[in-house]
C-alpha cells in the first residue's frame, strides 16, 4: 500500500461565479482501521485563501505549520495578504526543496485573487503544479471524484448551487472508496462571506 493511502483522504475544490468551494472528507484512519471521524483537512491561510492537504496526516500538519509561518513573514514584510498564485508558488517551492525526502502530501489550493477571480490548483508531493479552470481533486478518492465532478460541474454556478454540486460529488465519491468518507466538510467562499457546512454521509 502506498504511503499516500495510509490515512485515506478526499479533497476537492471547485470554481463558481466569483466564488469557490473546497471540500474534504472527515475520516482519519490507519489503513482500514478508523481512528477519528472529525479530522480537519482544510486549513485557512487568510479570509480568501484555503488549502486542503490530502496524503499522510502527520506530514499535512507539519507542512501547514510551515506555510502559516511563511505567510506570517510575508504579511510582516509586505503588509498585505498573499495572492493565491503567489501562495501556490510558495507551496511548490517548499515541496520541491524537500524532493529527496518529500512531505507525503498532495495540496489543493483555492483562493480569490484580484477582482475576486477564483483560483484553484493542485500539485504532487514534489510541487509540480496543475492549474484548472473548473475543479481539482486529490486523495485516495480522486479517481471517483474526477468522474463525479466531470458529470456534475457547470460553469458560473451561484454559491448555493455550487454547494449542492460539490457536496453531491464528494458524497458520491467517498462511497466508492473505503479509505475515505464519514461525512464531509464544505467551505463556500465568496467576496463577502465564508459559509462552512458539515455533511453527514454513510458512517461505515
């Protein structure tokens, strides 16, 4: 079994009309044994920028702490928040720096940039970026997430429609993967507010 599958995970980010959604499952396991059912995989960098970290949970938490440290240094020096594109480059550089002994994480970055234009991207454990205009996925349920998102996604969805689409895609996908699941955690970020919701899924 791959080290990326050790804890199990499912993370998805999707673009709407001047908004974005980022969602993850809530299961933390050790192979097939469930350890926790309220695990946090989506982390806040600032009000309009979030990162979802799938892969090995210990590495995800370590990487998040390093990213918060680097972002705080940037805020002190520049006196502003980091743009999503800049943050994606920072994450990529930090991961590539450790390429010979990498963090076993696959980040999903989602944020609102200039003119509240949504930005989403994902990368592998050594920081090779993959940009998209519709949705990005990562984790053990990524194959079924690709299929579900591909069939449900429509451009320029309003926040409430986007929530419905991303929730249905996530719940349908984690049911087809035994290493992720146990409900979901969804964030809808618009220029004026952040909606945070918890989904109830199959508890097995």
